[in-house]
C-alpha cells in the first residue's frame, strides 16, 4: 500500500494577486518531492478579529481557514516584511487561528517559514513571526532557513519565481518539514 500524500497548507502573508510570497509557494508546489502536496490558501476573505463577531458566530471564512489547518499535516508560511515585522493580515489570521483558547487548530502543528523581501530578505519579519507563533503551541522548524533577498529581481511580472538558486532551495525545506512533522508527532504521540 502506498503511503498517503503528505499535505502541506501554504499560507501566503500577502493579499496581492501577484505576490512574490504567493509565487514562492507556487514554486514550492511545482518542485515538491513525490508524495508531498501543497494547497495554497488565501487570507483575503478572513475578517478582522473582533470578539463581538466571534461571540455572534465564527465567520464562515474563519471556519474554512480552521478546517484547512486541521486537515493539513504541516504549515508553510511565506511571509513578506512590512515595517520590520509581519503584515497585519497574517497576524490577524494567526489571531483567529489561535481561537478558541485551548482548542486552537494550531496546537501541535509543525510549521516552516520562508519569505521573499527586499534587501533584508524578510529576516526581521521571520524573526517576528517566530515570536508570534511562540504562544500558538506550533513547532517551528529551525533550519534550513529560506530568505529571498532582492526578491524583485528573482520573480517575473506575474509573480513567478525565475531564480534557479532559490528554486533549488525549496525541496530541502519541504523534506525537512516532513521529517520535522514526524519528529513532532513522535514527541507529541500524534503520528500523521
Ligand atoms: C507597508 C509596507 C511596509 C514595508 N516594509 C518593508 C520592510 O520593512 N522591509 C522590507 O524589506 N520590505 C518592506 N516592504 C516591501 C515589501 O516587502 C514588498 O512590498 C513585498 O513585495 C511584499 O511581498 P509580496 O510581493 O508577497 O506582496 C514594505 C511594504 C509595505 C507595503
């Protein structure tokens, strides 16, 4: 019996249609080793977190996001850098994903990070994202790190990755995430 595919949910931290971070996830999907499938979500429909809204009933877009996270074996977040930190839309989505306390779909999930940015290559936003994720009880992969410097010169006008060196660094990150997920499952006794 072949093993079932390993499901990664790709989360782009940008709403832009031609986002380079979405493009990085699309490239990861193209070069994923056999047995790894990547679904890419969209944060656009997720409303701003508001406890009044939550009390009145969790919005369908949030329910969908929760389900996508629940169904994934692991998460891969592609984060831009806004003012040395993560974009508000990503922070908002993570805030929703940590609800309700004690029952969050993030609990125990393995996560890998990457990001396409300017001269800083998203180093600062990835660091900020690690801090945000500390309270979520996710397990964030340490290495390999993937920072795409001067991303504007590595993607075409349609947001497609054109840089072979960056493309070649995607499969090792995916493979490390699969191994990491298994290590986390062993540790938390929740094998995928
Ligand atoms: C409000 C705002 C703040 C930004 N701040 C930074 C920053 O601190 N460092 C950086 O490298 N790029 C910064 N940028 C540039 C973004 O990283 C760039 O727009 C990038 O293309 C966004 O990723 P995307 O292509 O996935 O949308 C900023 C952009 C915006 C809109």
